[in-house]
C-alpha cells in the first residue's frame, strides 16, 4: 500500500504588484519619433521622392489643419493610391487613429 507523501512546507503564494504609472510624468512619444520607429522611412524620405512622396512635398500640398490631419491619417491606416502616382501605399491597419494623426501632424508641420 502506497502512502501519500508528507507536505514539508506550505506552497508560497506569489503576489504580483502592478506598476502604477503616473500619466502626468509619463513621456509622450512625439509624431516625429512615431514616424522614425515605423516603416514610413522605407518608402518616404524627407526631401526626395523614392517610392512615396517626400514628407516636404506632402507638407507643401496639404494645409496643416484638423480636416487634412484626419483625412491623411485615414489614408495612412487604410492605404491608397492615385494621389501621388500609381504606387500603392499599403494599409497600416495596426496603427491606431491617434498615432496616425500624430505622425501626420509632424509631417504637415514641416511646411515651409
């Protein structure tokens, strides 16, 4: 007959403490940093067209206002073609609207 092993010690319960981040002290990532950390620079340069238009050309074409920011943010998320030629800009569906708007605000702020 087998006996049940004796418990030597009670199991240790782990307590997990969540880190509380003070939103007032949290660093906000700028639109410029979001662009730099995205795949935008694979197709767009600051001052010359490669696959897509140069950021400076986009800024020259669109006035920096909320209507254009919303319009262009939707284009970034949904993708598109035809405005700057036949090259298709792929959709960026994992990008949320607020991040896309921050990126567009940065690009449109480059207007000279």
